[in-house]
C-alpha cells in the first residue's frame, strides 16, 4: 500500500482543529462585537469594541481586516437571524393578511430589541456609502440596472430584502389567485412586494429614531397600521383591519440585550 498517497489524501488533524478553532473564535468575536455595539452604539470604534470585549484591537483586525469587515460579519449574522424569524412568521400564518402582519411585527420587534445593532448592520460606513452613490436599485424582476444593486446599503442587507421580496411575491400571487385577479404581465401591480418592503423599512426606521414615550406607538400597533396601509390604502389610516392582537409567530420580546447565541443558533 502506498502510504505516501494515503497521507497526502488525509487532512492534517492539527490543521483541521486549527480551522475549527478559528471559526469558533470568529463566532465569539462577532457575538462580543454585537454586544459592544448594542451597549456603545453603531459609531463605536474598533478600540472601543475590543475594550468592551476584553481583548485587543489586533485580534479583531486579524480576524476581520478592518471595521468594515467586522461590520459585514456582524450584519450577516444579524440579518440571517432576522430572515429565519421572518420566514417562520410567514410559514406559520393562516392566510396572507396574517402573514404580512406577522412579518412586519417580527421585523419591528427585532429591530427595536437592539436599534444600535440594527443600524450597525444595515448602514454602510460613510466612505463606502459615498462610493455607491449613483447606483440603481432593482426592478420588479429583481434585476439590477446599475453598477451596484445595493443602493448604498451593505450587500448582505440588499440580498436579504431581495429574498424577502421574493417570498412576499409568491404569497402575493397566491392571494391574487384566491381573489380571482389576474393582472397583466406589464401591470404595475407586480411592484407591490418591493414597494411594501420600502414602506415597512422606511416607516420602521423612522419609528426607531423616535424617542420612546407616549408619542411613539408600540411595535404591534405600528405593524397593524402598516398592514392596513398596504392592504386598504390611505383609508387604512382609520380602517379597522381584522387582525389578531399579536402575531401567531412567537417573536423574541424586545429587551435591553441583543439576541443570545442560543437564539441565533450560532
């Protein structure tokens, strides 16, 4: 037996263990950075984050390159978690209306649970944002018509909204079929899923920037209102839409702490 060939085909155990260690350590640093941003704000520097995490800047630079790399890693983890929760909300709802309400509720509740982490995950650094100015967003088919389809946001966030729009498009088409409606191929109706995402995100981020208090509705109330706007139009400002008081999908409640590692299944 040719042992040289066997040895060449067998992964080095030490190298494998080292790769596993690096992946584990990287996940730990992402969690530590997320907690630091939650406490300190999205403007926290690499030094601030490292001090909060009880380590040195050099460790973060070694694993992520720079703050942009760290931001991308934290954003991808947060976005993946939010996407799982949104899809679960849609899948466990009895009908399209309840599904829409549940998804909006999940989005608002998770964003509210840590506004700093949400901002850190969804906004490009100033120098990167300037480089993407002039890029165009996708049309109803999801095709990009410019040099960047991200529209001044992290690529992971742009991909996330595109995937959610695709899911909403499927449910929207099912709803139209149930209503006996068959819009033509060139109908502006097909822009609804992406228009809905734009409204939810814009309203949600404006809501997050409003200081908590008597003048700010809670997440469930705002979700009901946005659902009404999206389904019955401007009359939804005062319309009573038949929705449950709380989404069927159990959302992790808003708290002063970001999601735990167990919640993220990291």
